[in-house]
C-alpha cells in the first residue's frame, strides 16, 4: 500500500498512556504502508475547556480570536505524538493545518476547505517521515487561522485522503464502528460492516455523533471510502462507501434533543412578519426545521442546544407573541430505498399504534423515515429494531 491517512479523535489521544497506544498503532501501519499521514484532534476535552476560558473573558469573543485559540489544541497533540514517534525510532514531523497546505474560506469557526497544496507533505514523505497534521484548521486568503467547525478533524482527514490520493483513510475513535442503533440504549444493536455515504449522512444528520457530516460529503463526492475503527481494538470497524443498491433498514436513531417552538399571536400574522421571524433566526445561524405558519401560530423545530439563544432572540423581538416550547423525540429509520414501497413504514406505524405512541409528524426521504413523537421508551425502539433490522 502506498499512502494511508489515519485520524485519531480526542478521547484516543487524551493522555500520555493513550498517546503511546496511538503511536504503536501508527508504527504498525507504517510497516504496511509506504506513506503514513496522521491527523489528530485536541486531547480529551481541551477544545471545550478553551471555549469556556474564552467565555470567562468575554461573553461574545470574536470568532477570529476563537479560531486562533482553538487551533492550538490540535497543535499540542500533533507535536506530542511526533515527539513520541521520534523517540520510538520512527522519524516524524508535526505540521499545522497551514503548514500542510490547507487553505480555507474566511468563515471563522466553520470554514470550508478550498484547496490543499501538498508540496510540503510530499517533501516530508519523500524523506520517509510520518506526518502528523493538526486537524480541524487551515488558513484563509488573508492568512488568518480558521477552524472547520466542531468535530472538524474528520473532515481534515478525508480531505487529505483526497488530496494525497491515499489508498485508505481510517477514522479511529473509542467506538469500533457504526452501529444499527446506539448500543447503550439497544442491547441487540449490531455493528455494521458497511454503510453507504447517503445512509451515513442520514445517520449523522439524525443526531448520532459518529462522524463529522462534511467528511461524509467529501467521501461521497470523490468516492473515497472511509473506515471507522476503534483505536484500542484490532477487530471490527465499518466501511463507509459507495453502494449501488440495497433496500434494508440499516440503522435506527432516537434523538430527543429537539425542541418545538410555538409562537402565538392575537390576530393574524402578516406574511412579512412571518419572513422576518425566519430571517432573524437564520441570521443568527440557528438551524431551523419545518418552519410553518398556521393562522395566528408560527411553529418550527430547533436543536435543544440552541434553545437559550433562540429564546433570547424571540423574547427581545417579539413581545406581542406568546412563546411556548415543547420537547419531542425524533426517530430516524435509515436505509437506502426503504421508502420506495410502504412496507417498512407500515410496520413502523403498526408497532407505534400497538404501543399507543402518538405520532406528531412523518417525513420521508429516499434513505430515511423520520417520525416525530411526543415520547418513546427504549423498549419500543428495541421492538422496532428487532422487527426491522436483519440479524
Ligand atoms: N477539537 C475539535 C473539537 O473538539 C475538533 C475535533 O475534535 O475534530 O470539536
Ligand atoms: Mg470527533
């Protein structure tokens, strides 16, 4: 094998003991591949800690300064891992995102990679060095440091795989692959050997924190498969790849971190006002789902993590409204082609009906059935899993 990219997440590099495990893993893969490029995340909860410290200094720190600050986390890991690999007798060099040639747009805290100039990396690889790249960062046109958004090191790794035309890209973490449901919730959940990019995208969008969304998009665009594996186990792993056709349920995701906002006003809501509400939320970078108006009510869904921000925006601007929030659960049943006929949907409705679970809304895409319910116990999800997912 010529080139491999290996990415290690924050919990895999959290301390010196774990860094030693990672270094040994890198070395064992270096014995198989000529060129090894490693991408690392910040250690443990470093990024959260840095955000907290910045917010102690200012309630709204400048995004440019946040990028400057947060990018240091990954640099610490990269240099430590290089120090360790060198000591173990495997010449390595750490590179920041910009030293690795990663150029982005200027959207601080969620920049997109525009191009990667691989000259420096090629030079180091020619010297036989293992390269350790600080993930999640780049440089914009004006040479400002940028970051790619939380979890962005996965995206760095897959982008490097594309730029370097690497044979494989492993995303190592503390889980041994992608599961048919959250194994902490559903004991019969099984690890998938393969999942398609589209399905993986739906699983990630449904709220399962497995891979950074954008790395899946890059993998799909350039048809580069990604292997999600455990840092600490040799066996297992899931390949995320192009799949021609299948029509089975791959995964069920329960996401209860959603809130429905109901805004009610005496009298009618003007069309202009309706748009204003929407625009106000968008301008504040709130992800809004299912925005709709019915008579004197406006209704939409947001993520629970954005609840406080949304509340502040609405309460400061829309005094004439009565604002209510309701928690609900989103069930996502993922599998390419499962909505082509009504078989799966029928089975789902049958089970929910039997268990007297009230459905608020159903939404279908090519690879997903999304159902909103008020609440659902884990044993009902387990029954869905048992009926819908093949052993
Ligand atoms: N350190 C960053 C974060 O915690 C990026 C990453 O881990 O991929 O979000
Ligand atoms: Mg991550």
